[in-house]
């Protein structure tokens, strides 16, 4: 069964460093998302991406964050200068064409980001 | 008022019991309702998906949506120890095809053998 994959599974970085989290969405999906989950808290929406541009972003997704689909298969989240409070699980999700019967997002296993 | 409210539990029941998990929401624009299961330090796994009000059954799982009360439920019949996980209710408006999902805080469920 096709699935969303993410790399790395765990990333440790120093505060102020840049990190890039990578995702390979399900191959025929058109909509891509990033969510994050701080330990013990709910899963929160960060950004949605369609047709090579951001569709919507949350207030968490400030100028330190950016997303890109560099090559038609990967979908990346870049954090330019990490802060301690960026430590969280980051989940990538993808969705099919968005018709009523298939309007569901499928999540990857997540990347655990630890900022020291 | 929070957009989506879910009792965090934990909820512990004996194997074979019927489990009832619930969420309430405040945004009447929500049209799509989902239940995800999440194991510790893993990604959410889609269990059930419903559009608008009504019931949907899939094996031991039944999802129920009551839009008039802004209340959704997930029932698990003949619960198994492998059902032990955190269950997240989730919903979206579907106003745009890229609609974000809003999650509840999750209910931690433990099935005792």
C-alpha cells in the first residue's frame, strides 16, 4: 500500500542552525501539508501546498519556515534558524485530488526534531 | 471555546468491551470528520472518514456524526489489546481542496487483557 515517507526519523540540531525535513508524498497526490506535534500536545497545522505554491499557513509558520517541492517527488520543510521551541514531531501529509469521496490526508511517520 | 474538544483520558477498559470515544466542536463550517489512531511517537493513521451527518461502519469500528449537536463519536466493538493507542478526532471545512485538518487533543485508550 502506498505511504508517505519522511527522513530523517530523528534530527538533532543546535539552536540557530538551519534544518531541512524531507518528505516523499504518495505518488499521485496533489496536496501536501506539514503539521507539528509538540510532546504531549495536539497535532497542529503548519502549511498546505498545492500547484507549487502555499495555499494556507498558520500563524506558527512565520518567516523562519519555508516549503518547497524541488523535484516533483520530494516535499521539504526548512527552518532557517531553529529555536528551542521548534522541538517537536513534524508530520508530512498528502491528499488526492480533493473530491468529496477522497478528501482525506495520509500522514507520514514523522521526524522528531530536537533543538539543543 | 476551543474549536475541537476531546477528553484526553486515559480510558482503560477490559478486552472485549465496547469503547465509546467522543468529540465536540464549535465551528459549524466543518463538513468532513475523521478519526485517526496514533501509537506513541508515530504518525496519525486514518481509521474512519465521514462526510456530513450519519453513521459509518467498518468492521469493529463505527463513526457517528451529529451535526445538529456538533458531536462526533467513534465506537469500537469487541476491543482488543492491539487497539490500545491514542485516538484523535479531526475535522475540516472542505471549503478549499487544500483545507487543513483541525485535530482534537486525543484520547489515550488502554485495553486490558
